[in-house]
């Protein structure tokens, strides 16, 4: 697996469909040099204001998904 550095430039939209949440973003993707002292992994960098927006959008998506489930299957609720 090739490691990458991904820098989110702009959050565009978010939707859920068939068990997946899709997030459209403008991002800068660059190949990352593998270092001997680190495991090869991809790094996602998100500015704080985008991270806060992303959190709010995810909460909204989860709330919409919870509404679609029968009351007896909703997690954490009686």
C-alpha cells in the first residue's frame, strides 16, 4: 500500500447511501515518502474550521440515519 498525504482544501457536500457516508471534498493528494522509523500510513490533514464543520455534518447524517431505523433498533435509546 502506498502512503499519501491528503490535505483537505474545501468540504463540498455529504450524503449517506446504502450504509456509506460519502464526503465530497477538494483535496491535495501527494505521495508520502516511507520512513524506516514509521509505519507506512496515509495522513489526512484537515484545518480546524473544516474539522468542526465535518463533525457537525457527521452528527446530522447520523441523526438522519437514526430516524430511518425502527425505534427498537436505535442504539443507546430506550
